[in-house]
C-alpha cells in the first residue's frame, strides 16, 4: 500500500531539494549537496508530471520561486552563523561604513561668489575655491554668500545678510587662541537655537 501519492512525493522532494540547497550554503561540500538538491527538485517535477501536465507545469513555477527564496534565505542567515562570522569576520557597523564629508564643516561659513551663480558657480571660502549652487536666486560675482547645506556632492549657498558678513569678519580678525569668544555654532554644536536661556 502506497502511503504517499505522486503529488505528496513531489512536495516532499521539492522541500528536500530546497533543504539541500540551504545545506550547500552552510556546509562546504564541494557541490555534493547542490547535486542532491538538483536531483531532488528534478524528481519532484517528474512526480508532479506523473499526476498530470497542469500539476507538472505548476510545480515548475513553484520551483522557480522556491529555489531562489531558499538560496536568498540561506545567504541572509549565513553571516549570522558561527561559520559565517568566522569566514567574514565582524561586519562593520553603519557608523563605520558611513563616509564623513569634510565639507559639512562649511555650513554657516561666509564666502564670496567668484562667478555669476545661475544657479551654480564658484565661491571663495577661507581661501578655498568651492563649486556651489545657489538656492534659486541669481548671485553676482563679489556678493557675500553663506553656506546653508552640504548634501551629497552639492554645496548650497544663499546671499549673506549684513550681520552674517560682520560676524564672519569679526571671526577672521579674532586671534585663533581666543576660544571663549567664539560663537558656539563654530564648534559644530547644534540644537540650542530654541533654548529659552540662550
């Protein structure tokens, strides 16, 4: 007496084939588990075609989804296993991978437009010529600008207000050792704009 029909055998063989694929990722077998997976998946399709053609074709479609999913799950879990950690080493954290853009220190700095900015052009800040983009306003050469944002590889500027130009001039005339007279914004500390005690 046969306990399993052709459809049940097809499902069991497909699951076994996917299991062998996962084992191939986790256990280095020189392709042996991959071969067993291939044989089991083909056998599952043969068993499905023994029932009828529609079932066989549907099993091919299921296998085309199940095999990549099994491989994807295995590769997703592998770095978290002891063997994966030993092989790959410690994965870097997000902070370690993130590149720090040195131009972020330019935010709030005042410079002088060196070319007509419609909307892009060059700006001189602290003796360095920097490509910049204005915030939708045409800026004439010689006008003072302030850096408002550094995003990706773009430095955004806007026309500087008179008090910003005066503050920048005062910073340049101040001796470099005088840390206590510098505004807190120069040190990259943010979040105190709404402080009622400031």
